[in-house]
C-alpha cells in the first residue's frame, strides 16, 4: 500500500514539475516575442518570425489549462 501511495505522489510531483516547466517555457517565449518585435523595423519580418512562437505559446496555454483543471488551480 505504501508503494502505491509513493507512486501516486511521485506521479503528481512529476506532473507538477511539467506544469512548472510549461510556465517557464511560456515566459521565455513571450520574452522572445517582445525582443523580436523590438528589434525588427519591418512588421512583416517580425510577424513571420513571431507567428510560430505565438502558436507554441497558445499550445502551452492549453496544456497549462489542462494541468490547472487537474490540480484545481483555476
């Protein structure tokens, strides 16, 4: 019984670590978007570079939302 409880706790800790990693990745990508937009004069160039990053940010937000519901963080 103790083993299954430890496995459950370990699994929850791993899931929470994944959630924290998503938060870090999201913040880093948002910072990159700001830097790109600041450093490129031509808006079409910056948008071309930023679009895939924004798509990844949206995917991360969705993944985070799943964790937040699972952990009752919302």
